[in-house]
C-alpha cells in the first residue's frame, strides 16, 4: 500500500516536467529561429560528429549533448529539433533535482515543493535565456552524480559504485566546466573528510 502511494508522487513530478517543457518550448517557439547564436554552433558540432568538419578543427566540445541533438535532428528539421532539445534539457533537470531532494529530505512532498520552486524560479528562467544547453545538461548529470555519491557513501556496493561512475562520466562527457566544478567539489569534500 505504501509503495503505491509513493508512485503517486511521480505524477506531480512528471506534471512539473511537462509544464516546464511547454513553457520553455512556447517561449523559444515565439521566434522563427532559436534565440542564441549558440544554437548554430550546436549544429556545427553535430556536423563535425558526422565528419563534415569544414575548418578541420575536430570536435571542440564534449559530445553527449550533441549526440542527443543528433537523434532529434534525424526526426525533425533543424530549428524544431533545437527547440525541442533545449526545452527537454531545461525540463529534465526536475527529475535529478527531485531525486536528490527526496534522498536528502526523506520527504516526497518537500522534494516536490523544492523541485517546483527550483524549476519555476526566476533565476532559473534567466539561466535558460542565456542558452548553454550542454552545460545545463551537465548540471542535471551533476545532480545525478551527487545523488549516486550520497547513495554510495551510505551504502557502499558495486551497483552504487557503477552508478556514481556512470553519472560522473556523463558529466565529463557533457561539459568540461561542469566537470571541473564537480571535481573541485569532490576535492573539497575529500579534503574536509
């Protein structure tokens, strides 16, 4: 009975994700072209993944975000794919944030409330307006890494070691600045321990 009650909290969480996606997509979709020059660079990086490297510089950014974008470019035209992926990236952050807040607080309602305020906070919207889809996806993976590390410290197991390593590799594969940030955070934690 209690287990079924816990699943009820996933419905409000998915509602937060869906509302965030719709708000982000409608905001970005007000313009025919995406609002930032970063989006053109994203298309260039996907072209480089396909071997179309005009300047012959090679891939200059971590590839995880561009692989995700490539999947959507195979289904949609460029502008639609860019808008959908941007909206997904900023909406996806609700899930790892909720899981981490639930793990720390031990309370589903508190985690949902924190997630709501995190996703719909004014400064979060400003970060979205700046662009930076890869680094924001990296922040989402960083939240997953922190959750995995909390689980690992509380219950050392092969499963938790693998999850922590995998989520950390997603951070490194998504954006180098987020990887530096989490490395410094882990270094400070180990030093303080």
